[in-house]
C-alpha cells in the first residue's frame, strides 16, 4: 500500500510538472490582449450600407412573438423584426410615428384615438401568404392583432395595459366576437375608444404587445409562431439556434427606403460577461453593453477605447420587489423595513459605481417626471428599518427565512450576497 501511494504521488508530481511546462509554453506564445480596437471603421462621415453587426446577451431567447414576449433578451430581437404604430424617440423619449402617419391626438372627450396608417407598408415575404409574397398592412390587421393579443386563449402578459379599451371585458368573457372599442373606419384608419380617459394609453400603444402581426402566420404556424415571425420590421429571421445564436437579414420590404444599414445582424446568445469582453477586445463582437466591474474599469482606463465608449444612465429601473399578497410582506411596516435596510451605496460600490441610486420608481433620466425631493423616497436608514420591524411585530426578526429570486450568473450571485448581508441586520434570513 505504501509503495502504491508513493508511485501515485510521483505520478501526480510529474503531471503537475507537465501542466506547468505547458502553461509556460502558452505564456510564451500567447499574444498580449489588445489594448484598443482590433478593427477600425472605413472613415466615412455618413452611414454606409452593408456588413454584419454582431451583438450579444448573457441569456437565451424565449420567443419572437411580440404578443407574449416580455423579457429584455427576446425584446431586443422582437424590435429588429417588428414595427409599432408609434414608438419612442431614442434621444428625447417623446412618442413618434412609425407605421402610423402621425401620433394621434385624443378626441375632445379624451376617449378616442384615431390611427391613420402609412400606405404601402408590407409584411415580409413568407409561405404563409398566397404566392409567398407579403401583402399590405391594413387597419383590419391592427384590429385583428389587438383582439388576438387580448383574447384569453393567447395568454399575453400585455392584457393589463389595454383593459380600458371599451369592450375588452365582454370580449375576454367570450360574450362578444369583437372588441367594440376597436373600429375600422376604412382600409388605412382605425379608431380606438376607451371606457374613460387615460393619459398612459398612447405609451401602451408603443409597447411591443400592440405591434401589428400577420393573422396568416398564426393560422399556418400556430404556437410555433414564436419561432416563425412574420413582420413589417427592418429585418427578417434567417436562423435561430436556441442557446447559441440568432441571425437576421435586411428586410427588402421595409417601409423606410435605404434602411436598415447592415445586411445582417448576429445575436450571440448565452455569452457571459468575461468571455464577451474577451471576444469584444479581439474584434469578434461589435458591441458589449455589460461588463464585470474589473473589466469595466480596465476598459475605462484604456485611452484607445475612449472614442468608442458611450456612458449614460439607462432609462429603466432595477430593484427588489415584494409580493404584497404573500406573508409576511402584506405588512407595510415590514416592507418599509426592507426598503430602509438596503445599503444602496454599498451595492453601487460593489458594481464599480455604475449604479445610479434612485429611491423611487421614476428614473433620473426622465427629467420631466423625476422628483429629487420626493417625500418618502427610499434611503438607507438602519435604525428606521429596525423601528419598522418593531412596528411590524417582529422586533427580533422573522422566525422563518424568506426566499428571494434574482438574476442568473455572477451578477445575480453578487446581488444575492448583498441582500443576504443587508437583511440579516434586521433579523431577516434570506
């Protein structure tokens, strides 16, 4: 037995020595990581058509049906494939017309919006159409799309945004074959009437749930429409290998002449942040939008990357939600305790100071609506959090642990460790 162990030890040392030698060999021949862009643009001052743009995300696509897709990863692809009647301007965030000729004004009573469609907008060519050639978009498609999205069999998470359209309740109860508040006026005009005025309605119409779709696609592909998008957008789906990659080709039927500029878009899937940064620095990715704190600081310090970096607050908000219908979070004092126990400044430092602290549900980037002095905004106040725990009837903390669901990957783990540490200070075990 002793001899066998000695021989195993010698074999292990030999293997370790071989590994060290191989590692040293690689260290000699591997080139240094690039300290700037591997490839440069051609120098044109105006956009040029052609080429392939490669981008990525850390997770996978769940589907390409705009009526049911409601996650960030799928939405990035849906926006390539489909167009809405209206949309947001990228810089001002004001509503702008897309498939509609103009952003409609509400009627005198604030309840009716009239959408007039652009003439000549066509769906992409697809076998679902007779002869395989995409047909023109009409007001009937707008009505069909909204009714299909709102039908109880579709299961769209977008229903809640459109419940004020007159007749939705009867339609969803299967008491009416059509929604009375959606009226086709002529081939290119459709009226949407609400049960009462609602200032948020046009913003709901800019969401992907309201994008017009082709009824022929649902008739041909059924549930598989999520993998067979038939759209009016800038690109059409060329291929999709789940978990690996989706590619999109320029749509020759697109209504904006000369657009889009790239011939092809390649969406690389399930690519984590560290290898994504490595591939980006090597020129294999054309864009990255998230990095680890270490990689972010490294790229920020490289002067060669400065002209290609855009850094500004995103117009969205991330946070921790509590289920107010489930114990113990039906107690508002306990919810307040959690809100005041989160050490947001520490979370920001842990993410290389890239988090912009909000304290409220309106992003700072929406300057017209953000109130820096909002009463009751959330701040870190551990003593107040402990007082709220006392008012909730739990001065010594909760008897049972609570379950928190977070994002996947290394960032989710980091946030998990932070929230475990913060809530432990007020006696809540995560």
